[in-house]
């Protein structure tokens, strides 16, 4: 085993029972594509094997099944992929195996089977505990089903994370505080509250442009963000990343920390992204988007990625900065040396004076206020503006 940092494995399962109006992920309607899905599992297995040869011997810190809705896949297939990854790389003692799920009763009935297959952490997409909000978000479950699924997940898995969406049109601070408290009462050790983002090309994007919905303004969104931080801090949760809160360091998502710390990760499955250090250079991979194209590409080339680009030192440093500033640890100045940033740099000193960066001679770390304005902070650091 080398002294290189451990890596993570991301498996993208692109199928969904319903596609939500805010989603811009690479997803496809499920519609019982059993033959295609079985072929996809075999292609992912071949892709992982080929990428293990590229990565070389490494320790494996996490496996994450995302999507899409990976809880719709056969638990036996998940078990096959977990076992293969653990064979291709050397698992750490605290290997984290996560799976995303929606809180429908049908999916909750499969939780025990996924636990038997090796999943140890469930990321449950509650999104809301308000029935009207769930209808607006296009979800195929109600709040009662969400609570049932959370209880079932706590019984089946050692670790549970809950996803929530806030900054919805018309949402008040008091209503959001009550909803957060209701989520806390479900007993998860990790919460991921995301501000609703209107992504280009989604049904929500078209609705905003037509004036049918109006997201909260900047001041209202700031109030909701501050409510999130205050409510979760009071409950003993650390805001270790902009949109991720954990009750103690052990509850933090190891897989997401792989991204934010700039470690390598293998991406397998349609549309999956990956980052691998090969021959001293950081390479970005993106898999073919459509399941059929991905399957065909693996059959023809051995790997599923359609593009493989070597990042130059400046590109790699910009990516490291963008991701590293999202977490409370920040990013070391030596890791972004290609950008010419130092504690004495003008843009760094100005951001420190504005209270957006911490006065740290070793690392770039965003303050709480800086996290709220993170796009502006990173733009100022990269462009010097």
C-alpha cells in the first residue's frame, strides 16, 4: 500500500420512479427496465475493475450509491458492487458504505436487505416534513411516509442522514424552524439542509421565468440560512460544510469529505464524475450519460468515461479552492500555490478585513459570513477582484 490518500468510489444509479421538477441530475424514468439494469450492473463491475488498474493499489474509505434512486436497485446488485470494490482496493477499518433513498413505503421495505448487502449509512431524501411543500416539490411521498422511513432506517442502519430543501417560495422563518425541529426529533446524526436552487432547464426554471413561482429574495434566504445554523448548532450539530451538519466528527460524511479534501474518487455509472491522480497529474473523468451508451462504451473501451481530461496546475488549484472552502477545515495555501495566493495577498487581506475569511497564516478558511457569500469569496480569490 502506498502513502497516497485513500480514495472513494461513487456509483451512479440513474433510474427514478418520478423525476422531481427541481432536479437537473442525470436521471431516467425507471419503468421496469430490468434487462437494461442488469446489463448496467455488469458494466459498472467491468468499469470499476478497469479503473482500479488505473488508480493502482489504494485504501478505500467510502462507497456511495447515488442517483437517481439507488434504493430502487436490487439489493443483491448493491452487494455485488460493494464486495467487488472491497476486493479491488483495500478497505479501511471504518469503510463507509452509503446509499441514497426516498422515503416511500416500498423503498423502506427494502432497507433490511440493503443492510444485509453491506450498506451502513442511509441518506434519506425527506426534502420536507410538510405535505403542501412535498406536493410543490413533486415528491411521491407524504410527511407520514417520511417519518415511517426514518424510523425504519434507524432500525436498519448504524448511520442515518436526512436531506431537506428550504428557501421554498413563501416559506417563513418560524415554519422552517419548526420543520427543522421535527427532523431533529427523528434522531438522525447527520442533516443536509439545501437551499432550493433553480437549475437551468428544469421545470422550476421554466416556472420562474413565466412568473408562476418566486423563490425568496436574498434577505429572506439569508434569514433562513441563519435559522438553519442557529437551530442545528443549538441541537449539538457542527456545520462542518455549507449544507452539511453532523452531531460530532464521527457522524460526518466520509465520502463527501473525499470530494472536499481533494482526494481521488472513482466514478462509475452513467454520467458519473471521477478524479484520479495518474502519472502525477489530476485527471477528471465523466462517464457516458445514457445507460445504453455507458454499457456500450464499457463493452468497447473497458471503461465507461466518455471524457478524460488532465487538469493543469491552475485548474486543479481552482477546483481545490472551490471545494475546500466549503468545509470548516478550509484549504492549505500550499495546495493552491498555483493561484499565487498567500496570507499577504491583497485579495486575501481584504477578505479577512471584511470578515469573510479567517485570519489564518496556514489555511484559507471561510467564516460563517463567508460561507453565506462563498461564490463571491471564491471569485475574488481566483480573479483578484
